[in-house]
C-alpha cells in the first residue's frame, strides 16, 4: 500500500511542471544501521523526485558522515531501552 501511495505522489509531481523543494530525514543510530545510510542516500539521489531540489538530513551517531547530508548528531542509544 505504501509503495502504491509513493508511486502516485511521484507521478503527480512529475506531471506538473513545477519544481519542489523536498527534505528527507534518515535515522541511522547505532553501528548496525550505518551500513544502510550510504545506499539509501545514493538511491534517493538517483530515483527520488528527479529534477526537484532535495535535501537529506541524517540523524546519526556515525563518526564520519561523508554522504553530503545535513548531519544531526546524536548519542548512541542501547536497545532495548
């Protein structure tokens, strides 16, 4: 259901000749999630609303964020709390 909704929204954005400014927030706290951050940011740069201005925010405890995202630093959190 969510994939269908995303496809509909993207189709509507593409049909209009307007440029939109969109932001995505990714959360990658704790080392086990760091591996996914690079791939998702790269894929979104390629496929998410091409032709529109997109900003990426990464809320993470990664020591080196070289993904070209706005970094929102946080402390590591143990799970379960």
